[in-house]
């Protein structure tokens, strides 16, 4: 499975020039100055979208989507038909449909078979020493990454995910009360910190 | 409908179903779009996803949800990594539980819980009266408890001493000799006295207010401790063919989780699945699909971390299986035990 081409859609040969990228960021920010954060955020959301759709190379497909949007913007000077994020989604849907069509045209292994094989790979006898080593590495990375968090955030995330079932629920309710925010706002705050931690740990485990 | 309305209309349950691939296509498409176009929605979806992954890791997913999680959600390296991260993160959070409770205490103290209580004159008086009453009651119960415990210790020591002496004499007597001496009668009396004292002590400890009254400085800590999950650990040895007495685990009502370590006959560090069944109905009431064995000395074991609320006063079986090289489930053992509450 690993020797297959990584992206099923036809990759555009177009790439962002410095000027095109700046224009793209300005368009994406839609009047605000995000310092590139909007770009990273939409790239992340597109990657998650392709991943949920079962695509094997979600990061590449997200990049391909943004490249196509960038090219259109450079060619036409502006895109006013839709809001930036909505337009990115429209292009992403086309990229996804192409991905599906190209897979079908190549007559490759049906998706169900792939899924089945992956499940059996996962539940099969694992190399426990390797698994144990990975666990230990992950734990060490968690320790170092959590040390890098702002103390208040570290404390918040430890408390938020502390306990199980009713203890956890009660703990969260109490936290939200203390901080004077809604349960939903607290959940988003904890989620953002966890996401940061997850990204840091993933990089650390991969040795990046 | 604008995205904000749609976002609030969607329940967490629907979002979970979407993540598990079990939502109808039309609904899924609306969520697909929102997940890219609406940043706030994407964050909410991520929060639901974390809860889902946590539920899987903590063995709380059952039935179709569990099936879809393993058959659909985990079919992506990114999401598998997320599940692995969750497992490591929970261990990390448990290990750092002290830090979490310390901060709970700190936050509660910061808010000045007591000082806010004392802003109310009536409450101040009531608190003072309560404090005097609790001190008196707590002091009496404390003394009574200590007295009973002292008597129990003395009775136990005397009984043990007599038992030891009787044992020595039995060894010295010729075989087949049966004696009913005064010592035997005294020993029986001491045993009865010890049992009676144990009952009294248990009754005394069951009385409310047995603990000394709280000092103001203790209150935040006490509150923090009340949110600490109560976890009891047990060890079950490999099941034997001979029918002996069933192992018994005693769970007080306020227990949150029962952590049961299952010792394995084999020393291989496989990955195992564990199911908790009610033998009477053969119904699976809890399961976990991937537990890696750990070795301590010559003994390998796996751990089942079961929510205590699932365990009632009856007999249960923990069935342990593993994947064979042919990919089929292989039975490793059934650990049957009795729960006493």
C-alpha cells in the first residue's frame, strides 16, 4: 500500500510566488490582519475534512486545494462570489470528487477491502516492545511539552481532564463557575490547549 | 439557515455520529461544510472528537458506537495517533492529579470561600454554633473510637497469645489426644469478645461526624479531595480448573473505579481484549479492545479499569481474549469473581 502514489488528484503545477502568497493571505484575512494564522487554520480544517472523508493523503489534498484557490486569485485578481472560507470549501469538494473518481478509474482495491485490511493490521499481534517504547517516548514528550505551556494553561488542562464520569462533569462545572465562563467556552479553551499539546507531542515523538 | 443557527441546532450526539460515520449523508454534508467554513464550529467539533476519543480510551463506548469507532474512526493514521495521544494523556493527567488538585485548592482559596460565608451574620452564628457542637461530638466520638480500638487491640493480642500457646501444646501432645481445657473455653470467650468489639468499632466508625470538625484551613483541601476519584485496586490470579471459593472484591458505595489487575499464565506481551460479563445472562456490560500486557518480574498482567457504577452485588466474569496469528480471537481465560458492596 505504501508504494502507491501519494495524491490521487492531478496536482497543479502552479505554486505560490511570494507576491501571490501575500495576496492570498490578504484575501483570506478578509480585512483583518492575522499574520498567517488564518492560512494555518484553514489548512488545518481542510486537512481534517479530507481525513474524515477517508482520504489517504489529507495534508497533500489540503495543500492542493489552497494552491488551486491561490492560482484562481492570481489569475482573476479577486474572488468576490463567495466568502474566502466558503470558496475554499467549494474547491475542496471538487478536489475530493476528483480523488474519488481517479481512484475508481484506476480500478484500485475497493475501499472496503482497504478498510478491512487496515483493521486486521491494527488488531493483529503487535510488536509490544516497540509499542512500549513508543508509549514511553510519548510520555516523556508529554512531560516536556506540558512544561512549555503557560502555567495557567497547564493547570487548566490537567484539571479539565481530571477524573472520570460524574467526578469529571462536576469538576468541569466547578471550573467554569470559578472562571466565570460557560461550560462551552471552557471546553473550547481546554480543547485549544490540548490541540497545542498534541501537535507538540506528535512532533516530539517523530523527533522533529 | 445561517451557520450560527445550524451550529446550535446540532447536538453533540449528532456530531459524535458524524465523527463515527453514522450520520445520514445529507446531514453529514452540512457538517462537512461548517467544519471548513466556520472556525467556531470546527473548534466545537474538535472538542466533541476529544470527548469521543476519551470515552473510547476509558472503555465507555459500547455497542454500535464502539463498532463504528473501531471500524470507521480509527481508519486513519491521524485519528489513530489522536487515540494514542489520548491514552498517554490520560495516564499523564492521572500521574499529575496532585498538581490538578493543588490548583483546585489554590483557586478555591483565591475566591475566599470562607470569607464570603462570613459576610452573612446569621450564617456566621450558625457556623460558630455548629463548630462547637461538632467539636464536642467529634471529640467524644474520637475518644470512644480510640477506647474501642484499644480494647480490640488488647483482646486480639490476648487471643493470639493464647492461640500460640495452644498450638505449642497441641504439637507436644500425643496424636489423637482431645482436650477441652479451661484454656479452650477462655480462647473461645476472647474470640467472641474480639468479634463484639469489632462490631462496636464498625458501628462507631459508621456514625456521621466521626472525623474531627473541619478547621477553616482544611476546607478547600477537603473540597478538592472530594473531587478526587475513588479508585480501588484488586488483583485476580489466573483462573484455576479446581473449583475453589470465588475471589471477592468489596466495593464501598462511593467508589468511582475498580482497577482489576489480571495476572496472566503466559508471559508473552500480547495485546488483549477484555469483556466484563454477567454470567447469569452472558450480557457484556463493559469491554476494552486493546490492553497491552506489562511484565513485573516473572509475572505478566493486564489491567481492566472498570467504572464502579457498573458493578452490582453479584457474580461477574472478565473474559480475556487475544488475536491469534490467523487473526481470530483466542480465549486466554475467564476470571470469575463476586462483588460485595
